[in-house]
């Protein structure tokens, strides 16, 4: 088991700042799987990644109806998926999941744990837990097996 980075964020701004810092280390082809309940801060985290990649964070919204949003204006393309409304895993195939993994962008997936066996190894897992109104526990880990 790889070590886990465990942090408590005390505000939306802190989560944004954390994601921005971590985002500077991600490389083309990296896959980040975000898990955590409704309102945990997954989309906020993606906004921080966007900042790191010089993408306008205002563009970042949960891609509810399309499953995927593409933000192409930054230093590296950012592909933002949200599997919350995905009914069947075959929908991942239909939207070109394998292709997204090969496009040289960073792939970030809300409710990504629904991807199951389809998730590539290694990937980064970012797990967010609501402590109270303003605090979130965030665990970040490399999953390689
Ligand atoms: N420490 C914190 N970090 C992140 N968000 C926080 C924090 N404290 C409060 N919040 C609030 O929690 C909400 C997080 O919303 P967000 O849309 O990012 O959640 P989500 O995990 O993407 O939910 P969903 O599963 O519905 O997509 C925002 O309203 C944000 O202001
Ligand atoms: Mg969201």
C-alpha cells in the first residue's frame, strides 16, 4: 500500500489551493479519481486543478448531462468527467473512455469509483469526506494495484 497524504481542509479556498498546488505536479496522461458524497468538494477540487493548468476556473462545472467536459485552453488539456448519473459501465465505452486516456491530457473523474475495473493503473485517488459545514478530510493516494 502506498502512503496516503491526509489533510483537513477548513474552507473551499483551502481545497482550491490544495488542488492547485497538487495540480502543478500532474502530467499529461495522469488520471485522478475523485470520490466522496454529494457536496464533498469534488468540483471545487477540479477548479483548483484548472487554476494550476491556467484554465479559467469559471468554466468548470459538473458535466451532468454530457458526462464529460473538455477544457482545452490551458497548458495541458483537462478532461472532466462525472459518473454520478452513469447508469451502466458500457456508457464509459460509448463516450470514448479509452480515447480520453490516450489524448495527452489530464483526466479527472467525479464519482470515479463507479469506473470499477475500467480505471487504469496507476491512477491518483482523491477521497473527500465531509466533517462539517466547512471542513473536509482529503486523502490522496497513488493506486497501482
Ligand atoms: N473545505 C471545503 N472544501 C470544499 N468545499 C467546501 C468546503 N467547505 C464547504 N464547502 C462547500 O461545499 C460545496 C462543495 O460543492 P461541490 O460542487 O464541489 O461538491 P461535489 O463533491 O462536486 O458534489 P457533487 O457530488 O454533487 O458533484 C460547495 O458549496 C463549497 O462551498
Ligand atoms: Mg461535483
